[in-house]
C-alpha cells in the first residue's frame, strides 16, 4: 500500500484566518514533505521532515508553519496568507532519509487552497 | 545544478496512437529517474522509475529506459487511451531528497 492521505480536499480561507492542512501515511516512511503547486507548473518543495525533525526549509515565509507530531502525521499551519498563496498543496513521503540515498516519494491527492 | 527538460506540450493524439514524451536531464553521477502522472484535479501518482543506467521502468503499458549515454528517460506507450489524458512530469532525485521536476507535458487523447 502506497497511500498518503490529505485533508481537507478543498479549503477556502480569508487573509486573517488560521487553518491547518493535514497529511497522514501508514507506510512506515520516515521522511515527509510539503510541496506547493501553482496551476500549470511542477510542484515546488517547501519543507522536508526526516525522523520527525525539520531538515529542509526552502525559505518559505513564516505564515506557513509545518509540524510533525509523530512519524505518521504531518501538518501545515496557515496564518495570514495572501491571495497569491492560493495553490494545490501536496504532501509526500519516502522511506529512508539517509544521507546520500534518495528514495521514491509518494504523493497524496493534495489540498486545493483558495485565499480570498 | 541538476535539471530536467521535457518536450514542450501540449500533446494531442488520437486513441491507439503511439506516444513518446521526451525527457533529458543534467546531473553528476547517477540520479534516480521518475515519471509521475497528474490526472485533472488530483495529486501526483508515481507512474514508473529507474534507479540505474539501462534500467527499464514500466507500468500500465508505459515504458522508459534510463540512458546514461544520452542522459535521457523518454516515456513511451504503444497505444494510448482517452484515460491516459493527464499531465506527465519527468523528475530526478540524487542524494538530498530534493526531487527536480521537468515543466510537465499535458497530454490529451481524442477518441
């Protein structure tokens, strides 16, 4: 089973709202990722967690706050977003975050976020 | 740095036609190579992969061969169906967990 689940599927929020995106996997993967995808573009990496610790932050604005409460769960907390943050947010996971080794990343279905 | 170049889209074919989507890459050493597919309104699905030179990845009638000498990983299918209409992304990864994507190729299959 290579399933990554994401909730909600769609989210509409105002610029003053606080909301969270949730991602879950039960494949025993120890690396989890957040990507942002704008229309007609490839995904852009935002954050990487390895063994529940933040290992890569691609200079993402602080209005995006990731959290990895346990090895199966990854959250993305959103606060004071801008309309240009509207996009598809994808979560992914991979097996073994060892230095120098790259494993296959499996993606979830995404959350389509609209910021009004 | 590493990079992936895909053929420009969109690509429109008739059902049962032969499909090729070109993908070339720039990287030092031996990256792992992937094709992901994104159906309308959905996330990315892994279509196939190859982790070393001359490996052939295959799935659902699609194939791609890792060619080190030409730094290519072209996607092929012998007979496409309407249900293959989607965006296809070629990607590589090497060491640092950062997937490098091509720009994507939108494929439309007409009945």
